C-alpha cells in the first residue's frame, strides 16, 4: 500500500521536523541546521552508489528521512523568528495595511506590515507583521483599504499573556501567524500617505466588496447576509457570536467555512458549463487550464484558507492527471497537497482548520465506502438520505478527537442537522451563482434574490431549531493531549484493521480505548476533587468563582447575573471546559445583593454587613469593601483578616487600612492603573502582600 503513496512517506518525516521545531527550535542554530542538511544531502548522493545492492537500500531511505526532518525543522525555525522592534517604546513608523480594517465592537483591528521605523532621526527598513488597533470612533480609519501606507506614532508591545486559567492564548495564536507586536493608535497619531497595492489582492478585496454590495442590493441583510458571505466567500466578519455558537452547537459550522465542499460545487458547475470543450481538438487541455485557473482564483479570493488551498491543489492534481490519462491515488494526492502547503507555510500544522480539514477528508475517503455499503436501499430518495448520513458519520470519526480537544463539546444531533444543512448549502451556493450571473436581468435577479433569501432564512431557522432541542450539545467534554493522542491512534488502528483484517490491530486499538477511558477517569476525579476560589481577570466587572467538586459558584457585582457565563465567556469558558463543569452545575450570585447568608457548601459562606461583602472559604476570610462612606477610626484596634478584594467601587485604601489589617490585598482588573500604583505604594509601606490581577493574572486560593 505504501508504494502507492510515495508522498505520504515523504510527508511523515517532514511533519516530524515541523513539530520538533515548534518545541526545540531555540536549541539549534541556523548554521548548525544548514551544515547538517548539507551533510545529509552529500551522504544521499554518495548512498546512490549502494542503490544496486538490495540489502543496503535502507541507507538511502534513512538519509532521505533525516534530510526531510531537518528540512521541516529549518523551514519552521525561519517562520518562528522574533521581533526586531523595540517593545514598550514610542516609535514613528510606516506601516502597510495587509487587509481592510475590521470594525469590531469597541475598536478597528487590522493586520499591517511595518516597512520602516525611525530611530535616532534615521529611517530603518523593517519587514514585520503587527496587529494594530484603532478607536471605534475613528471614522477615517474605516475608509482605509488594503495597501494603504500610514505614518503612525505608536508604542508597540507583545500581545498579553492569558490572565485567566485555561484561557485562550492570544499571544501564542498570533505568534503562529508571525505577529509578535501589537499597538493601539489614537485618532491623532496617524496620517494616510499613499496606496501601494498588489493588483491580485486588490482585485480579490474589490470583488468581495462588490459581491457584498450585490447581496445587499438583493435585499439580503442581517444574519442572512452574514451566513451568505461566510458560505460563499469565507468572509466571517459579519457573523456575530450568537450565530457562531448556534451553528457550532448544531454541528453545521463546517458549511460556513469555505472548504472542499464549496470548491467541489463550483468546480463541478464550471466543468459542466465547459462540456463543449471536450469535443474539439486539444479541448481537454484548454478545459483543464481554465478549471485550474478558476480553482486558484477562487482560492485567492477566499483568502487562501487551508481547506480551500487543499481542495484546490487536490482538484488541480486530479485535473492534470486526467488530462494526461493517468489515474491518481487520493491518499497520495492528499499527502502531496499537505506537503506543498506545509512547505510554503509550516505554521499551518498548528491551525485547527488545517487539521480538521485533512482529518475530515481522510476519514470520508476511507470510512464512507464501508459505512455506505452496510445498507442497500433501492429507493433513490432514501438512498440519497443514507449517503448524507454515511458521509456525516465518516467525517465525524476522525474529527471527533480534535473536536473534543479544541472545543470541549459534541453536537449530538449532527446527523439531523446535516440532513438539511448540506442540501440547503448546495441550493444556496447554486442560487448565489445564479444571482451573480443573472444580475443584469432585473426580473430574474429579483426572483433569485427572493429564493436565496428564503433558503438562507430556512437554514437559519432550522439550525436554531436544532440547537434549541434539549440535549442538543454535550458540554464539558475536555480531554488532555495524552487522551487526544491515544484516541487518534486507536481510530487509526481500527482503520488499519478494517483494511487488513489483522485481529492484532483490533486488540491493540481496543487496548488503546481502555487506556483512554482510564485517563478519562483519572481526569474526572482530578477535576471533581478540586476545591478552589478564584478572582478572575475581567475589566468590566468584578468576577469571582468558587469551584468545589464539579460545582461552580460565580460571584459578581454585575446586575445581569443570569448571563455571566455567556457575557464573560472569554474569561470563564476555558476554565469551565477544562474543569468539566456542566451548565446545570453553575450557580450565580450578585455580591451586592444583601439577602442574608448564602451557604453553598459547608466550607463556603457569603454574608453582608456594614463593611461590605464577607466571603469565608476553606477557613480563610475575604472582605469586599463596598460602602463608599467607609467607617473611619484612627484609634481603634484593627480587625485582622486574610484577604481584602478591591475593585473599581471600593472606598479609599487609607480608610480601609485605618480599621482593617489584611494579610494580602487583591486588586481585580476593574481598578484603573493609576489607582493600582497608589494602592501598591501604600501596601508596600505597610508591609502588606499584594496580588494585582491585571499584572499577575487570576488570584487562586486552593
């Protein structure tokens, strides 16, 4: 079998080199790597003289494997890089916008390239990607396009580390995209100089804007417009968090990520329109050239996402093969496309979309025939339904471990949702093609626009309906990296057993599943034995949590207490998922609601008095001072306690320390920086320990 997939044998050591570089790149210098590769290359040439000796054929294979591993390591190391811009110092710089600014809730955000920095009155050339933020009220920034050259005054700083436990690591995410610095640009700190665009990229962005305008002209707005722009162009900036959550929970988020499904539909449609070329001389070559050109134009238009590049490369290889009357092995085609993509950007190995895309295709290609042939259905309509079910099950088999690891949830009704989502996605894509092609004919345009809007409304309605069904999603299904590896290996061994019928493989895979469940039990008992009190990092409101044996009590001074987990999901969701806390086991309490004692567990008490809100947990006492008219008394024996938690509404620190003697002061993230400095100075003078959440991260009392 391996002889039919030579690229797979090349891909494995190359990927191994990439993975090793992500963890150990700092231990090997560039000179060492280049020297080692040169030696391997020379040895590979020398080893060809042994090629005629069958018993020594492994020598060339070993050297080639080592060379590919070093190549993967070296390419990845060059991508990792580091910043060349001095952090936390004000700079005058020239930047080029690499995309149109994205209008977010509180700011504009855009990826830019620093092309020059002024240092000591001398302009120094640079070539480094950065993430820039502008004020949401800066309307002039919203008018900028891809390729705009701006002169800015900015203080660059590394992306912040996550302050909460198990929170999304934005710094690591940006590092994988070769972004090491961020900066906020005030409205008066930048000016537009000129446009400097790449023609191909400019055409792609202009085409996207024209299609959005066409959709709006057709009367498609709101969620329908957001879903349509994501489904046809891969443009997700219009999708709100609620729509993303609903589509994810229903198991149909994949249709909003432009992928092989979309490429296949467009490819099949265009191929059908070009049927006449097969009847003329050299028509097959002309048709192939047009199809390949279209595939890569579409890939470029959608932003060269990993799934589209993979699908475009696969279809291109298939087209080239058929043009020369050669058959292609799908596994070799997949391996070659992955090898080429990772050669250009090895950082994609850590991209969730890249991983899910390849796992889904591999799973469908292998498992679908076996699943489909389990049933024989004569009725054509029912057979189509069974085909959809078989494809959905096949795709889930290999992507299931990744979904658990990254998203900690599983859509229970994915079979039901895909029965309507995939056909509707087909119809919407064909209707969108018709709308674009027939837009010059007003009557036809209006008819297709009405149909397209109705299809989008149906897709949104059924998706929300599926998500609203009880138990639509299994939550709190976090697994560890070890569990991910064991489960993935077990699935691969089951696939090999199905192919080879060797029982030993089945027994080993079953043993792997046993190991997985043992690890799962160990993780379950570890999380459900935990007893921990935390002060989370959160800017807009004080946010605390008491996690005891799988139950989480959330405390806040936010009056909209009922929506805390959703409202502050960025701060909370990672911790909730990793600790496997189900929504039904989350309780919420407003600390400013003086309703008497609230006893959740025997070792946790919450009560109020004239000083504020008292929390007693694990025999430790914490006060959250609330009354601005805090009682002041100089000559009075001070009350000793373990912790004081200060927030933006706390009384003056001098008044508090006049009657209280805390062991530690905890300052949450709602307190402004100037107040933090003042409180820190006072605490230092009085010898009181200090924990500043905005600097040290969430406060944890275990």
